């Protein structure tokens, strides 16, 4: 194959993967072109790229999933190639063929491989043909699958044929739920992948999820870069990945990696890909799927091997031999990745779009952060809620876990709820540390993890949090946050000496005995305190608190309340003697009133199942609201009659807007 020149690459994606690809392009002195929808106009990937092309407004189909717009943008920018990242069009044969028709290089596999392996139904057939073990599966139209309902080996798993990342995936325990879950899975698959085809397969209980990273060039060379264990998941989507797998024996590790290479050679695969397996209690492995693209968790492998997989993708796309052979791959140590999501683990992992008011990445040896943001910004409800990936490396698993714990503590994200503290509890859980886990770990440990998280918050000294808050509030209220030397200039504090501070709903009386530049003294509750200012920079406040040095992070949210990050945990504080003009003090009605139902988050109404006058029972799904690619059921709290439907299908709603009014 003749070598091809690549001088400019359009990155057909957004978020952290677009940022990550752009960084490798910069390293290789290749110009980068970003694409962006209107609501991504200020996104980091757009600002980092050498050039940027707008995709306009509208749904994903109108923007990031629009093949013609992507190709036109590449041609208009004079790009030589397109890198698709993961998700979106990364496994779209239509994009590959459009690139070929327009003399653009697609940095990824060919359309034939995508159709074979990117579709889960076809990939199962290929695996069976090549003697690779698979679980029981069934495919066909909804009607054909429903006709087989009596013969299916429940529990079964419904999966999107063209998908990945847990999207469009639903477990069915009983025949009676099959039709509803087929419809839900198909809707999700259509919205996220543009293809609503689904199939079912046997659900293996208590499995491990292990995958193998492969690279293949145009000269028949196929190598693996080792395996990754991705067993820790929620809603069938990975949140922690690590390498090497703490589960496999050396013999099984070799077998599973050889099987992945065998599959790739059998189909003539080219470029980067990942072969995924389920592993049962007996360490028997079953082919699950192949992702014909780069994976979210590829940095885990990069940290162990030192290989830039995106760079190798570009090298292969240029028509060159890989820079590595199997014998030269020498993975070192242990790596672990934690996905940071804007979501609330205590509320069913519902996404939490909103404003990030402060953002600081950890500076810990052996740590890498791939992120979609770099400071205060908005996280849109229109996209997947993953904010960043924290990847940690050490000489062994225990060291990697310890590095991850230290890094999580220093990773500051304020303004919206994230899963950061939840991940902290997962990696300090004894069952995780001792590798007693399967893909149901998060579900079976949910109560214990949330209880541990609540205990961690309770164990923080509320007086210390208040003292830190007072020093921050002391400075910012007098001169404003734009002055670097606020605490040098304020002098005497002419505020009430008796006040009350609210910390997460706990109201604590404070008495100020003396307040001067850099120092406050008094009592919190009945305990004396002395807090002295040391340094303030970019939301980071260093103080001397009762004789010890503390570093806290502070920012102001949309309700004009102060968020204080103390020992890695965020606490919301405000003084009750200062009126907050963002709150409606006259409004006494709760949004959780059983008669007036609201959305759990901003999103779009995608289905209304009832009409005015209908009688509903507890648990009846009356409406479906989609946000951040997740469907949320609006269910009846009890037996009632639908009095009014206040929204329409396709309408955008927020979490304060009433959707349905019920009456007894």
C-alpha cells in the first residue's frame, strides 16, 4: 500500500475524545479542524483546534451525526483525513464510504469490517464461524422476537445492534416485560446510533467484562496491547477500567488475547479495535462484541505500554507499517481509569447538567486526566454526561488504587453533582480491593456505597467548613473577587457579629469576637475558632485554621450560595442574614407534590402514554423524558386521574416545569 500524506485532520466528534485526538495531532505537527454544534460554540475542543467548522443547530442527526455536513466541513477546510473518535459516527460505514468517495482518509477500519463487526448481530455470526465461543442469542424484528418469547432463556439482555456504551441495553427478567423493554431499547438505539435494530442474548449472571486492545496494519500485522477489565459498571456502562485484569490467570490472559488476534486476522481487520468478552466464574470466556474504533478506556492501555494509540491509528491510516511488533510490547505496572460523570449516584445515577463553577485537575505523579473542560463552563443536557477520565498508573494494583484515591481527593469540580465521591467509595470498598466483584457490583453494593458516602460527609467537622466559608465570605463581600489581594485590604468587618451559617441545611450560630485583615476569631456553636488567611488563587484558598494549614476550594453557584470543597467533598454554605435574590421566599409549594409531576432534570418529552381523563395506578409510566441520552420514566405516585397534560411530545422542559396534574 502506498504511503499517504496527512497534513490536516478533521475531528468528527466533541468532548474529551476530540480534545485528546487534537493533542496527538499537535504532537505530530498535523493541523486540526474541530466541528461544533451551536450549543458547543464555547467548548474546549473548538477552542483547542487550529480551525473550527460550525454544524448549526438542531438534534444530533442534524449536527454530529450528519455525514454530509461532516464531509463538507472536511472538504471546505482542506482536510486530508477524518478521525471519528468514539461514539457518534465512529462506527458508521456511511461515513467511511463518503470519505472514500471524496478522496478523504478515514482514520479507522474499512466499511466492510465495520459492517461485519460493528453490528453485534453480524459479529456474532463471524465469531461462530471462526470457532469463538458465544452465548445464546436471538435476532429479528420485534414481532419475531416476541413470537419467541416463550422459548427465551430468561433473564435475557436486549442490546442495540449498532451500539455500545450501554446505550439501548435492557435486562428482561420475565416474559411480561419483553415488549415494553424492546420498545425502549429500540428508541434509545435510534436516537443515539441512528439505527433502532436490537437483538437479545442470554444474560450471564455475575460475569466479568474483559476486553482486548488490538492494532492491525495493511501488511497483515496484527498485535494485541493486552487486556483491560471493565467489570465495574452502572446501567451496563463502564465507570472503572483497569489493566491488567486482576481476575485472569496468565494462561487465560494469553488465550483471550490470542483469540482477539485470531478474530481480527480472520476478517482482515485494519487499524485500532477492541474485542470484548464476558468471563464466567469458571474463567470461561464468551465473545461479546467488537468495537471497530478507539475505546473510551484506551488511556489505560497507553499508560501501561507507553504507546499512543491515536498516533498508531494515524500511522496505519497513512499506509505505513505499525511501529511495534508483539515482541516489543512490554506492558509495565498497573493502570486504572475512573470516569467522572455529571450524575447523581444517590438518585439513580440521573444526569445532572448545569454550570461548573470551579474546576481543578489533580497534580499527582502517575496521573493523567482526559477532560472535556478546563474551567468554569456549562455541561449541556444534550450530550453524554461524562466530564473527564482520571487515569492512574503505579507499579502494582494497590499502588494504582492509592494513586487514584489521592487524585480523586485533589480533583475539584463544583457547581453540579458528580460521581467523584461515589468512585472514591468504590475503590476503597473491601470487595473491590480484594477483587470480589462482577458486573452487578454497583447494584449489589449500592446501599453500602451510599451509606459510606453519607458517613464520610457526616464525619467532616462542620465547624471547620464554616470557618473556611467565613474567611472566603469575609474577603469577597467587601472588595469583590476580582481583586487579588482582597484579604490585605478589607480591614474591619462591619457585618453583624452574631450570625447563622447554613451548611447543607444544618443551621449553626456564629459569634465573631474580632475580625481584622487576614484573621477572624470567635465561636462556632460553642467552640472557639481562629482562622487566618494565607493565600488565595483561582478558587483555591489556603488558611491557618486553629493552628493547622488547610487548603479549600470555594465558588459561588447560581443561587448565590458558596460551595466549599473540604477534604475532597463539596458542601453548600450561606449566611441566613444575607437575603438571596435568586430564591422565591414566598413560594411554599413543593415540586414533589404528588399531584403535580415534574421532570427530574432538563430534557425533552419523547413519549406521552396517557391522556386527560385516564385513570392511572401507582407505577404507571405516564410520560418519558429524555436527557443526556437517558430515558426517564415519569410514573404515577399512586392511583389517580389525569386532570391535565401540560406539555407535548418533542417539547423541551426543565426540572421546575409541571408536566402533568393529577387528581384523586
